[in-house]
């Protein structure tokens, strides 16, 4: 245990003892099913992973174990190991009618996730996929965040990065979308997945271009979200100068799409290209190589996350010594 996690331990609770008890429990009946794919992944029982669930349940061992037991079961029943191997060939079509992307990092090194609900074309989206398949796509993306993007950001920054920054652009959001039954069902399931299976992963959420109709959607969503998450949400209307200033306070201009007041246009021409591009440490070949060779449970520690920086320092020193010789 380290960093801000220590600040979440309630007075009178022995955090180390609670963690050791959870580790003991998930090594047995509360852990992944024996011989399952999940049981073969040490990170799923690592300190870093388990602490997230303890924090979500105010360090109550019993409640954290219930949450973990349900999570392991969900991973197995959703066939997550297979979903992570799925290339999702329909992804370009999904992104076209449901614009969302991970794009760069904020000033803290956290991955920036951008979603544009106002630009969703639900009718066409459901012509290229199904609600069930869409949930599989979203679930796989969430797990990829845990196993690839956050570790990639940690290696790049040299610090443990385990939260993200989210931009929700509501430009174009209309009454037909906030009242669409399938859209509401998908949204409810997505919030449920975030709450139950990916606790303590949300850093900050900035909602921009919120129209008057947003009040209807917010009335539906807010009761589904825990108070800690709600406290991390900032809401801006259509004043571009105001929300751009807020975004640039936390994201460097070269990492923020020009769409939202930054300077990034990934292909140099089309402002929408940022929603289709791979921009971030997870696309860096050096980072990818280390992700493929170094255990995830080692990367997500204060020592392990510095592996890439140390390797580069060693390489630079070797080059200098070679030149001097």
C-alpha cells in the first residue's frame, strides 16, 4: 500500500491487516474459480488490484470480498479472456456512430477518455451491432484499461497511474436520445459495470456542452452513481472559452483535440481524426514490449513502474561510455 491509498483507510482500521485478510480469502473460496483463466492471472490477486475494492467498500473486508467474488464470477461468465482476444472488426462502425476514444494523457499522466453522446446515431449503431455486442465491446475496453492503458501510462510516467480523466461532450444531445429505451438500457448497464467491476478508476470527469435536456439524462444517471464519483464531475454549458480553459488547466494543448480548444489534430487535417487515432503510451512500441514481458503485478508498484525509465537511463549511460571509449 502506498500514496493516496493510505489516506482512504478509516480511523481505527488496520489497513495492512485488512489487505492481508482479503489476500488470504481470494486465495481460496472468494477468489477466481480453480483452473479458470482468471486464476492464471496473478495481478487479479495483487495488492494494487485488491486495494481498489477495499477502498470502494470503506476497507470492510467482508464487503470487499463479496464485491471481488462477484467480479471474478463476472469476468468468467462474460468470457473476458476471449473478449480481450476479439479484434472487434465492427469497431470502426461503432466509433462512427458512437464516437469515443482514448486520446493522450493529462498533466498527471492519466489517460484521457473522450465520449460524445450527443453524436450517437442509435438507429445506425444498432444496424452495425447489437446492444449485447456493444456491452461486450465496452466491457473489453474497460478491462484493457486495467491491463494495458493504465500500466502503459505508469511506465511512461514512472509513477503508478490507476485513474483516468474523462471528457463527455454533449454537443448535439437531444430529447430523442435521452429518452431512447435502448440507449437508457445500455447506459444503465455501463454505469453498473463501472460501479461494480472497476471501482476507484475514475479520476475526474468534465462534462461540456451540456444542453437544457441534459437535466433529464442527469436525473436518470445520478442515482446510479456513488457520491464519491459525483463529487469528481464538473459540468459546463456551451461556453467554449470556459470549458476549454478548464480542460487546458489539466491537459496540455498538444494532448487535447482541437475540437475542444487544444492543438491536436491527429492526421493534420480532420479535427475528427483524434476520435479515430491511437495516441498515448499504450501505442508506444517500447512501452508495449515491456507490457508484454514484465508481469503486470510488478509494473503497478512504485518500484516496477520505473522500469522503462531506468532501462532508458541505463541505455543512455552505456551509449555515453561507448562514445567516451
